C-alpha cells in the first residue's frame, strides 16, 4: 500500500505560479519504479490527466498546459512535483497525485488550486 499526500495548493491570481508536491510513503527503491501523474477535476467536469513522468523520466502533458506546467520527480525524497506557471482561471480544479506500477494504482486525497481573474 502506498500513501500519497499532496501539498502546495491554494489561491493565486491569474498569471501567477504554484508548485504542487506529492510525497509518497513508499521506499525510495520502490518509488523510483512508479509512473507518477497529476490529474485534475474542475467542478462539473470529468477528471483529466494533466501530466505524467515515467520511471525513466519521460514526461507528457495535456495540450492545455504545455509550456506552462512542468512535472518532475526526486526519487531520493519520494516526491513528485508540478510546477505551474502562467496560471489561468481555467486551471482552477482539485489536483490529484497518482502513482501507477503494474496493475497497482494509488491516488492522493486531492488539493484545491484556485486561480482568480
């Protein structure tokens, strides 16, 4: 069982930045094998995949955040990050951390990000 705890959310004005962190309870050797992702869910919308970083460091992004968001990981700290720049009101959502390896999938509890116009 892996526990994921997100932090770093909050309220920011449009054009501002936030950095989300997700700390995993897994040991370092196991954490490094996980593909880590950030999802988000806005009110009355489906949850969407925002960014993924694989166990070998390959990153992918949804088109709407390309050039603005950066996902990274620190395996020594069992942590994945989402640096969010040039935030827009449309980025307002609950952001969820996700860990996946083989058939096992784990979710964090989610953290609110609100971008005011």
